[in-house]
C-alpha cells in the first residue's frame, strides 16, 4: 500500500488525506498544532499521527500543506534531508514563483496549487471530493517527478494543468487574489454600513454580494501571507481594474 505524508492538516491537507485514503493510500499526518492533527485523525483524514522524520523516511509522497511562510520554512529544512530516489514532495501554496525558486535544487520537489478551497478552515471542514474535477496546477520539474505529480493529482480526482511559476502568479493575482482582497474589503464595508440598519442591509444583498460575504469569512492570516507574497502582481491588476471601472462608468 502506498503511503502519503501530510505536513499541515488543515482544510487542504486533511482534504488531500481524505481523498487519498479513499483511493487506497495509507496516510500519516503532522501538524505543529496538536488540535489540528488530532482533528484530522478524528475526521478520518489520516491513519496515524507522525513526526516529520518518520513521514520523510517512510512515505512515497509528501504533501506540504502549509501557509506560504510555513512552506518556505519546510523547503529550507527539506534541503538538508536525504530523500529517496523515487520520493515525491509537493506543496499546495497559492503562489508559485517564490516556492519554485526556493526548491529549485531539490530534485524530488514539484510545486503545485489546487484551485479548490473554502471559506471554512480546519480538518473538520475537509471533504474527500474537494478536488474532484477541479484544476490542480503544477510547475513542471524533472520528467520522473512531474509524471509522479500528475498521476497523484489525477488519483485525487483533479485535472493536472502545467503552468510556469511566474505566469501562474500573474494570472491568479487577477482570478483569485484580487477577488479575495475585494471580498475582505466589501465585507468590512458592509459591516460598517450595517451598524445603523443591519436588517435592511442584509435584505438588500444580492447573490454577488452574498458570495463576496462568504469569501470574506476566509482566514485573514492565510490570505495576508498570499497578498504579501504576490503584492506586485495584485497591485498591477488592481490598477487595471480601476481603469476598467472608470471606462465602464464613463461609457454611459
């Protein structure tokens, strides 16, 4: 039975564990937060709790499912480990250029990013079908590891799509990061407006507003790291968005 190790058992890590276990993998999990790894065990996302050394020593595939800073810290530590020749290590961070640069000398590593998630957080929110039929980007590395990464992604039900790391970050600045930033800002503004008449404000929220409010409940800590890591691309897209708003307003 193949063995998967998960470093970080929050929503994404635990969802990877659930999907892998459903596909016949034995799954070990580590998280520096004892409550998170215990929650993953209770949720059935992992078969066993393990330390990092055991995970890297025994697992065919290791998925680093941490925030951007935690992923970069793990890559630094990974550079000091002796990995097996057939071992695959992937990450799932929402930015790829800094990850790919940090891991450039690690032959076992393939940077990836599943285009799936939720405003909910923690292993209790994990779902075995979170990645089903969703795009899962990967940055091509060595031929063997890239093939392994594609196969693993497909086994979890997702659609592997190759992308250049820098191009990935420029695109998701528009398609993912900027909308999330607007959702946080919109949610804050609605909260300010609701202090005087919350019932009528809620009643007059349309479907788009409610979707933004849902996204506005996402983890600020995780997203703040993403915003900082991809700040230049987000600023560029925000400037273009303002131009588009001006054009639309003036066209009438």
